[in-house]
C-alpha cells in the first residue's frame, strides 16, 4: 500500500509564521550568483550559502521554531534529540540560547568534530550503538518529561527549515529550479512547500548519496523503508528512514530524487572550495553533483539554485576525502 498522510505536514502560513518567530535568532544567509558554475552548466546558477548560518548549517531554523513553541510550563526536564551531526549542534545551541537543558543521543561512530561542537554549544551527549538506537532512546525520554526535537519528522521543524525557501523565493523571483539534499526529508518538505506555493512553476530536485538513499528507495517502493545501515560519507544525510509525511511531500512537490556517489560529492566539494571558496560538506556539495547530471534539463534562460545545506566537515576529513 502507498504511504498515506491525512494532513499537510507543513503549510505556507506555518512557514511564514516561523520566519517571524525565529528571525531574531539566526542569520539571513546570502544567495550568490556563481559565474563559474553558470558557465559550467550553461545556465544561471546561484548558491544558497547556508554554510554561513549559525552553527554552520540550516538545522537551527527548525530547532528554534520547535523550541520557541514549547510553552514555559511544558519544558519539563529539557529537550532531547538524536543526531550524528548538524541537528545535534543546532539543538544544543538553541537550548543554550533559550535557557533550556539539551540531551543529545549520538551514534558512537559520530566524528569527534560534531561531538566537540555539540558539547561546546552546551549540549549533554549520550552515545548509542546506532542511529536507530538513538531514535528509540529519544522517543523513550520523550515519555519521561523531556520534549523530543525530532530532526525531520515534526511540522514545526519542517516549517523552520522552510524559511530558507522563502528567502530563496524572495531573492530569486525568477527561479526555475532548486536542488535540495535529503536526509529524512524535513528540509526538502519545508523548502518545497515554500517555493512551490510562492512560485508554482519552479521545479524541486532532491538529492541523496549512495548508502544514504532512504527517500529514493521509499519512492521506488511507494512506502517508507528502513535502511539496514547508512554507509555514505555524507553523514549528515544519515537518516535510516524517511517518514510518511516527508515521503508524501516529496511525492507531491519534487520532480526527481537523484542519487549520486560519494566520489561525485567529494569532487563537487573540492570544486566548490577551489572555485567559490566555500567549504561545503558532502551532504551539501552533492547538489552540484546532481545538477551536473541533469544539466540537459536547463537552458540559458533558467535560474538554478543549489542549496548548500552546511559546512560542518573537519579539516581531517577534507584532507582524507580530497
């Protein structure tokens, strides 16, 4: 049976309200035209540089929107989350800013730079054998007086991420295409809703990497599937499964989900660093890899945005991957 959802997980009005709510707490990141990439792809290419966002990634948008909506009397022990990367840092930073306690479950294989940053933002870290174990622990704590901040399957989180889509639509009203990475699907659900409601003719293209392709597999099966393991180096795309709501959003709004290799993502990471001076983690640079594959879909009069979702990669990994 196809995955079903009985409600729109996020609406344009939700996203517009989120933009007002979170504005005091984060940056409005730039949308920059790249002459180099425009010549390379034969169209007009723009980079949404979320690498300059607080904590180095888009995740603070959703974290703040969720946490600002928690009533004072419902804060309980604090917030609890599961993440092996950018969501962990975002929740820790937002909790510290808002005077809340944050407990983050992280898979034991999480790179040290993500753990150190999460601790540095004031989060408490507890390690689990796998991300699936971390999600289970988060849900358990959510029944014990903690407020769970899910990395993608929450309408408030999706609405917060969607504020980046409003910025893209405002800054590039001539937009024809936008490439967005997919982990569990909350980011693309929010951005696609904002962009398609504002600019209905624009096309949304999803991107995953091999070994972190739960959405592509869900689309093929027409139902949510769970990966036995996440093996891609793009760790911040490491959701083991999408949700019925994010799958439904992709089915509704997204043209195609392209799955690229780690090798392609690393080549794009190097190109972006060398030619645009932006350090983008593979989970973001893969959008360029997908645009390269689909370059025959664009013409000289199109306007294509690559959403560079984050830049939280260690120098050690840059050297190792490069």
